[in-house]
């Protein structure tokens, strides 16, 4: 936890393709600049290295300077509210993006996260710009049945008429969107996540006293991340393996309808069932001291924390849920458990707490091999480069 002068047209060779292309003006649009910094910085750097002009389009936050340090120009969005479903605000966002795309005349626009995917894709279509949407997760509004769920589906179906490509991070989401006719089979593709820097997230020695197994959860404290089940499983774990520890890292996402309350967190902290460490910009150093990483989520796009864990050779426990199950082979690099099942999660945690150190290390090594083969960011970035090369 980055304005480049307007490029003159020149011929460059796109990496790993045989096609010769001109410099392009490319926009990357997300709901926060923090998101761009954490998940798309490698892509930005490679696009700039290939000779393209790159623009990061997102609301202003503390990560603008880091993003612009790459040579990428940041363009601030004023009307993107990450939370809430106010139709007036969303229409203002769509019009803001339409004006921006019409003025800047981008050659290609990459949209990520829900509102850019919907309103950015519509704006790109109306302004005659080529674009691609990447579905990084379905979000609370899509997963929760009701009026808003129906509206979101209609918006996706309308928006994706204008996209040139729609990328999904797991096969379940791809299948769901095509079955619901929200995206066509011809434009839907699979790209496994944002990738992980396997050199940065590499195995590191522990820097703590060995006083029992440490299970680590990293993520926003939401019900649909399985946090309630995690807390209940931690209670059962402590009863069976008293010296076991459960570390919880992440923000209490106030305002999110799926957010765990601070009161519930403190209740489990006071009972010494979990160790809540708050939000951190240095997850790697915390993860290096954990023995097992746990993500009992109900559904994901492709969870970044799992990719980082695998890359650092950490055994994992996650659910048999879309997005999560792509990161684990049961009892090979970790343990797969049922969704929303605290007892099954506790069973896995107890089993791994009692597992010999050598077996845990073997699981971790298998996860590292998976990360290098399937999830290295260079593998993911190359897929985007090939799509952009087709312009």
C-alpha cells in the first residue's frame, strides 16, 4: 500500500504478441484511487512501459500521489459515491463520465467495480468509446434479493450491451451473468483476478515466539465475508486448542448494510476469543507471522487475500463458494469448508491447529506453486495486454 505529454503516434511491439500497434490513450476507472494503487498498479506500469498513455480515473484520496508517481495522470471523479443507490447521484456520475470520455477521446477504457462497470460502460457506449468491464465481485446489492437486486440486474443488462468485453474473475460469475442474459457468451471472458506480485508476496520467516498456531483473517468485517461464522468458530477452536490465536485485520465498514458492529467485535475481543488488530497498510508483515489464513466468505470475485496467502506459502481455509474455491484444493494447499457453517469451519481450524508443522509447510509450498502458475500478476496483465492489442 501513481500527466504524461500527449503521445505522438509511433509503432511499438506489444509484449508477447506478434501484432504491431500504435500508442493508445487508456483510462482505468475504479471506485477509489486506493483500489487502483492496491490492485491495478502493475497493469498501469506495464501499459506505460509498452508506450501507452494511462489515466487513472477515480475519486481523490490519499493514494493519488503514489499512483501518479508511475507517470499515470489522475483524473478526479466528483460524483462517484461508493455506497448507496441514489438514482440522482448515479445519473450525475454517468453524465460526468460521458463528458469526460467525450472530451478525452480515450482509445480504450477499462472499468472495474460495480458503479464504473455500469455507469462507465453506458457513458463509454454513448460517447463512442471502446471499453471493457471487469466484474470483481457481485456486491451486496446483487446478492440480496429484493427491489434493488432487480434494478441492478436490469442496469447490468443495459450497460453490458455497450461493452466490447466483459471479464469475470471466476467461472461461476461468468456462467451466472450469461444464464441471466446480462452478458453474452461471445463477449464474456475469464481473467483470474488482479494477480499478485509473487516477488513481493514471497515466503518470509516468522518473527514471533512459537506460542501456538495463529489463524489470520484479513478483510472488511462484513457478514457476507463470513465474519460471524469466524467468531463462532474461533470460540469452538479456543475450547479445543487453548493456545490457538485468531487474528482479525480489517476495517469495520460502517455504512455497509452487511457490516459487523463494533459492539460484536469488542465482545469477542473482551472474551479473548479474537485479537482484533484494526486496519493495516502492512498486511504482508502480519501474514508472515500467521500459520493459516482464513476466509469464510459467502462469495467473491477472486479474493486477493487468498492469492497473497498462497504466494507467501501459507495454508488456507476458505469456503466452497464462487471465487473462493478457485484458490484451494482440499487437503492439498488448505481446507475447503461449507458456506455459512461455523461448525465446519471450526472443525477445519482444529484439524489444522493439530497438524504437524511439516504438513502445514507442505500445504504452504503447494499453495506457492499454485500462485506462481495461475495467479502471478504477469500472467493476468498479459491477458489484458492481448485484449488491448486487438484494438
